[in-house]
């Protein structure tokens, strides 16, 4: 890879080149990853290095914004994914329901605006929408796998009122809570008679670029039908 291509990657903050090389800025004395969000330095002030160790040996210190000295794949390396992962766990624990978005942001050490932006960039939805989806999912599972009264389910899932619960379930699932329960063959006083058809979402860490389509094709070729 020539230096012109490297500088273009730095100018576009292309995260695909993170780890492939590092660049240092002679006027500031720091070195960074290609995806560093800082202002792009002038080409004349940039030096390229193959590793973080080489940049350090050249007398440069690690940037505090992009953490080029972190281990690839670690939480420090993928800062946004780490923040988003922690946010999702806190949302699942009901933090947004109890403390609102400011409470979530405070626990993460970011402003509410930063949390909103990072969640939207990574997941396509903000904390309020994610909390709403979490409440709805919890409610559906309780409706279809337990005999709890609907009122108890509404509050156990984190809804502020039964009316909010009913309106949200209708909007998301296009069914009433009673209809959702009936589909699973569960009555208020009975046990579960049929399993639900819900899938199991899995979030797998990876370092891009990643040949996702090729991997899925390979796995599909060896898959056993209906297993």
C-alpha cells in the first residue's frame, strides 16, 4: 500500500484500515489509527508506521481519542461498540424506564446526545426506541409463556400504565395482548401448551472487513434441514 492510499484512508477516516497501519503527526507528537475522528492533518506533517510499536519507537505517543495502543478486538479498540453494548445491557436492565435517557448517559459517562448518536449509528435506533422494544419483547414472552394476569405483566415489563402497554403491543404486534396469549395457547389460569416461534438473536464480534455473505454460504452448504 503506497502512502497516497494511506493518506486517503486517513482523510476519509476509513475504519477498515485500522490495524493495517498507523500514522503520526509531527506537529503534535501523537500517533493515531486511520479512523481517528480528529481533524485530518496536512500531508506534509504525516508519517506512516506499520505498527504501534514502530510509532512509539519513533518518539510519538498514543492519541487519547482513538486509542491506537489498544489491542484489536478489545473494548478499548472498538470504543463505540463497547459503549453501545453497555448501553443495551443497561436498557435491558430497565435503566431508561427508571432513570430516563439522562440516567443512562450518566452511567455510561457520556452526554445524552452522544449516547443517542452512537446508538443510532450502530443500531439504527435511539435509547427510547430500544427500551420500548425491550419492554414489548418482555411482555410478549410473559404473555406467551406464563399465566400471569395481563395487568401484572404490563408493570413487570416496565410499562407505566396498562393503557400504554395495550397501545404499544397493538402497535408493534398488530394484536391485542389477549390475542398474543391465545396464539401461544396459554390461558390466564393455564400453563404453557405450545412453544413460541421466537428466534434467538446472537451478536457476534468481528473485525472488518468481513466476508459475511461467503461465510453464510459456507455454513448453509453444510446445514441440516430443520435442525
